[in-house]
C-alpha cells in the first residue's frame, strides 16, 4: 500500500491529489454504493475517511444524535456530560429525498481547502493560521471564533465547490457544523446500528467523493429506482 503524506500536497490541484492516491486491495472491499464523507490522516500521514454504504443506510439519524452528544457536551456542576443529542447541533446531517434516498453529509475535507483559501483574515505571523485553518494532527477544518469576522466566505466557497456543508450561525454568521472526527474516534461510525458508516483508509477516486447530497441522490435514484433525468 502506498502511503500519502498530506505535508506534500501543497500546490497541487484537488484532481491531481485524488489521481495520485492509492489503496491496497486488502484494506477494504468496497461496494459500488460506498460514498465518501470525510478525510483525515493518522500520525503517519495515511489518509482515512468516513464512508457510507447507501445500501445499508436507513436514514435513522442515529449518527446525528451521537455526533451531537459528543460535540455539544455540557458542563453540569463542574462535570462534563454528553449533550442532549439534538440533531440540530450535529456535524453530520442526514438529508432525505423523494423517492426514498437518505444521504448523510458532512465536510469532505478537500485537500486544497477552498474554504480556508477564501478566508480573508490574514494569517497569524506566529501560527500561520487564518481564522479558518487545518488541524495539525487529524487535518480537520477548524474555526477560530476570536478571529473570525463572520463574512461567510468559507460557506460560499464550500457551496461553490459542490459540497455546501458549512453552515453559518444564523446570528453571528460564523461557520459551524464542521466535522471534528470526534478527535479521531468518529462516534457516528461507532454507533451506526446498521453498519452503514466506516472509517477506513480509502481511494478518493471512488464514486461520490466530493459530490453534493443532491447529486448523490440523483445517482442513487438512477440505480435504485431507474429514474433517469
């Protein structure tokens, strides 16, 4: 298996990045209904991702509840407790389409990070970070609320890329609902009752990577219901 180090991706296009990524045959058997949701990298720089098996996803929204509980924790009497599980605070959102297709969607962590490029806040001279920046350990996209000016450029760039998962806060316009990968232990994968989500090393040339939920739904409608547009 050929490992890919994210430290080497600077200056290449997203298309070239995807073309150069490989996966070992023994790593995982992919069905034709697997779609890519989110990328990360371990300490060796090996790309890993959360993928969805659309044959198994029932749209139950368990992923939303556990994501919200982990990422919206509350402090009660000095003790940190899981959040309520309100799907509103989830970083993964299951979108439902008619005919019946369920598409979990969240940040795909584009290698060229158009959201970060669109951020107009100057890079900090010490850290090199804009208001939006890439985590040094698992390469998720993070926002510094103290530096963010709420311009919404990151959300616009994400939408223009075709993904459109960054949601600005309705009061501050600062970006929210960006996947954290639960610090490298994705809760949505752990608790999916149907095994529809996996966190594995992948080949991002696979179908559905970087597509919007609407486009994924159109493709699945062709396969599941023979609906041609």
